[in-house]
C-alpha cells in the first residue's frame, strides 16, 4: 500500500461521514478545528508556563513535555471539551465517556531525521464495536508539513484483525498527517502510530487529549484534575466527565486533604461537646474543683476528676472565654451543707457545637 502524505478528511460538519471514516481507518482527520485565535492563545499559555513553571515540564534534554497544564493554564480546557470532538467521541464510544489525560509536547528542531517510532499506546478492547478503549485527539499548534516533525499513523479497519507491526504496515501503509496549526486528528490509541522526526530547523507543538469509558481501567497516572472541574464546576455533567479518578489523583487528594464535596452539597453535621465544671461557689469566677468532659465520639471515655492539676480551665469564666457556652447553671438556692455539693461543688454544664463532615 502506498504511503499518503496528507490524510483525507470528511467535512467537519458531517459527523456520520467522520464516524464511517473512523470505522474504516481507526482515525479521522479534523483540519483547522481550532481557530487562529485559539492557537495563538494556547501557544502563549505554553510560553508562559515554560517560563513560570519549568519544573513542571518533563525533560528529554529540553523542557519538552507537561501533563499538568490544567493546574496552571485553564485555557487548555478548550482542547478537552472541544464541542466537535466531544460529539464525535460520544458517537464512536456509543455512550458515556470521560476525560483521561492531557499532555502537551514541544519538540525542538533536530539535526537528524529519525524513522517513525511505531507503537500502540494500549491494546485494543475487542469487546467494543470499534475495538475502542481510549480515543486520542492530537492538535497541532504549529504548521506541520514535509519539512517538520509529524504525527504518523497506519490505517486499520476498526473491527479488523490486530496485526504485528510489519503485517499492519503491509496492510495499511503509512499516513503522514500534515496540517496547519489548529488541525487535529482523532484516532484509536491502540492503532499503530508514532512520531516521525525530521531534520528541521522548526519546532513542533502538539496537544494530546485522551478519553475513556467510565467503568474501564484508567489510561494513565499522569494528569491531575483540579477540584474546580471535578468537584466545584456548576454543571453536574462536567463534574461527571472529570470524575474518573486515577491512582495519582486519589493519592494527591488524600495527601492534600482535598474534600470530595464542598459548598451546599457538603453534608455538615453538628455534634455537641459537653463539659461539666464543678466550682467552689455558684460564681462563674469561682475556682474549679472538678471537671468532666464528654466528647461526642462513639466509644470515648468520660474523664471525671476532682484532683487533676492540669485542668484546662481554672474557672467557668475561663471556659466561656475559650468558647464554651453555659447551658445549665447550678441551683443557687441549694443548701450549702448538701454533702454532694460539699464534695463536688456547684455544677455548671457547658457545650460547644462542633461541625464535622458526614
Ligand atoms: Fe502514542
């Protein structure tokens, strides 16, 4: 099969033609999907982030690769929830799908050409009608042609037999994907693909976005999703879309103590802490001579002591200053010679209301 230098592409507004092309080839080109303005702003965001947060860019000799632009440059959301891509992915996936990974790559000029680094990101999911587990979209942020590095794919029928590299290249040939900045290509990450490095003075920038099925294993452990998307976004569908939690996100949320829910939906419960203070006289400024504290925790032990020297409060007034509220005062008319009062003094009951997450 001859090599093609330019991927054929159905019209951008013809979803069914694109789905049919994908079914036959496991990819579909989406020329000029992003506007010039969007491309310019995304490139500015990359420049800004490489300058401000160089430590966030993984290195292959250069600061060239970052999977966490959602943390610092929210603009990149336009590449993830690009309306046409979402519609096409939904059509191909056949139901609900969710976000998996965002990565941005800046590939520097090269003094030498290198052959295509053919690989499959993940195996095919053979139970899916299109054998599609993880669709991936790549956007070009720089013009790509014969004189630049370029994404390359070997077309294969979506439901066809999975061949080894040599067999697939023999059957499907090679497509070098060229396009202006803003062009995109959607493909099955299980299809045989790679980057072709050319001897060139020009750098290349791409954005890669992966999607997945909600119930399937996570694609990767590299992209952190900020709470503004999975927890605080006003649209529940967006929260669901960003709600697939890989191990990296789970670990970070636990370590950083990021609550799963906030705002009105957060179920706050109130429980009552009780403090019994026994004072020498009915005055709130009298010396405390006994104390009992009841913590509202199942299984907690109530400490009653009349001898402790390390009481938190010397007087009831001290406790009030510390935020306790008196909810019962001692009976001022109690006979002073009452044996119990002799021993325990005058009992004040105080409370603090404590909020906790249900
Ligand atoms: Fe890949």
